[in-house]
C-alpha cells in the first residue's frame, strides 16, 4: 500500500466548519423547516406560517408570532453554538425546549442565503438581518420572527444534486410540519407552496403548551380535534384514547419508588392496521422521536391481535422526568436515549395493551350475548 503523505495539522476555516456541521443537520429542505418550526415553538408562537417555493429549495420562510429577538442579539443568533436556551450542564440535563445546541441557524446560514426579520415583543421596531452581509436595517412587521432561507445548498452543488423532485421535497416539508402539528394542538399552522395554501391546521383550544406535560380532559379533546384535522376522520374513528399514568399503576402495585410516567394519545384498533408503518407517531416530552424501544413496545402491545407484517397506527405521547431521557444524542434530536429503557418499554406496552383490552373485552361480551 502507498505510504501516506505527511501533511500539517491545521485548524479548519470557520466557514468550512459550519458547512461540515450543516451536513449533519440539514439533509434537505424539510430539515430546515423542522429547525425553524422548532425555533418558533421555543419562542412561544401560537401561529406559524410556512411558505415554500420549489419544494423549499428556492425559498423556505417561517413566520411566527413568538417572543421575537432583540436588535442587539440578532447577529448572535447566526453564530455557531450561540443559544438562549441553556447556559449550563444542569440546564442541558433537564432541557425542556426543542432546541439547545445553538447550531441550526449557523448551519443553515452556511449553506443558504438567509435573513431574519424580527420584532421583539413589547418593542415598536423591527429589524432585518442579512445573514450573508451582516447588514442590519429597520423594517416594518408585527411582533414575532420570520426566518427566510433562499437557494438551499447554493454553495454545495454536490449536495443539491441529491435532492428529489420539488413535489417529493414538498411532501417531506409537509410531513415535518405535520409532526409538529400533532405535538401542539394549541398552535395554528399553515403551509403555502408557490403562493397556494396547501395545509392549514387551526388552533384547537387555548392550552399554551399544557399538553406537553399533562393530559387534562380539555387537552385530550384538543388533541382529538388535531388528530382529526391532520390524520383524518378514519384515524380517530378507528382508534381508542390512551390515557395511562405510571404513578397510578405503581400505586396500585404498591411500588412507591417507581418514577412517574404518563402516556396518552390514540392507538388504532387492530382492524385499522396498515401494510406500511406510515401512521406511527411517537413523542417524548413533546418531541417527535423515532425510537426502537418505543416502536418495539407499541408493536408488542399488538402482538396477540396483529399478524404478519400488519403495522398498527398510533399517535402516542410520553411525558417523563427530563433527567431520565437524553435528547442530546444526534444533532437532529430525532433519536433519544432513555436512562432505563425497560421502564419506558413497560409503560408504553401497558398503556397500549390496557387500552386495547377495553374494546376487546367489550367485543367478547357482545359476542357472548
Ligand atoms: P437553538 O435553537 O439550539 O438555540 P438556533 O441556531 O436554532 O439554536 O437558534 C439560535 C438562537 O436564536 C435561539 O437560541 C433563539 O434565541 C434565537 N431564535 C432563533 N429563532 C427564533 C425565533 N423564531 N424566535 C425567537 N428567537 C429565535
Ligand atoms: Mg433551534
């Protein structure tokens, strides 16, 4: 084999560092949409409007009515590892916001033409920051923030070639917003493509994020409405409400040291199962996740009633002590690591199994009559 050439060790230029980091966070337009909607939710938005051109490749604009960003902080928002969400390791361990790594805006700005327009709540002036030139100028807008991302991957043509058709990229963008919409019935969402309204999910009830951590009856009703709007009448008609509390179960089993966990949402009846796993939504403390433990637990709850490759449908929400789940596993935060995955598996499996057992017991009683 050829002897490797000795080359000097050098620091990478800043721009290249950001472009490398961007590769981890931004795979396609939908990844940008996810990051920007995360930011809008973290800012307490109640209405989020996404506007796209050419499946998001030419333009992604996300407008919110959240807290806004102060003029003097606008330039900091684009800096790498700059965040308002955590300040210490302790914060990181119990993080309750969607973002915390301070990477997204810097990464997106490195591979696209970006601008932030923002008016901080309580202030009368709005400003626009051009991400490329750093120029800051006054503009007019209502309180809140708009982030505009144009010509994604313009500086990295190799990446741009990996993109699919506009229609496919648009579908991924819509799916990304759909995942957020299912987590937050208390927030209104609208998606426009090429000037046409393609999806709109209206705010359901005035919950102000309450659903993230508690499943009150009002919150569950609002969730049903949102599931109906987003996944359709069939999903709601062919599923049963899950509302399970680990602390209650632990009390009944006289285990007093068991950590409390809550699971709610809806689980499809066995007949609603599909050939594809395209209606399986799982959330941990309000964050959409794809997790082997959760998928396996849900699947095993259907063990006796589903055969072959039939895929159950569900939208399940787990609330647990944030210090018992690590969300800092991957830059996209779609993967999580549980401190005790057995405890999560059991909770989820019980929650779904117990729920399914109710209609099953009812059906058995009906049949016996
Ligand atoms: P992170 O979300 O991990 O903090 P980002 O790069 O996504 O990192 O954003 C950097 C910072 O910019 C955020 O911490 C926040 O203070 C501010 N910011 C970004 N988007 C918004 C928004 N839509 N509304 C208010 N502040 C925002
Ligand atoms: Mg963010």
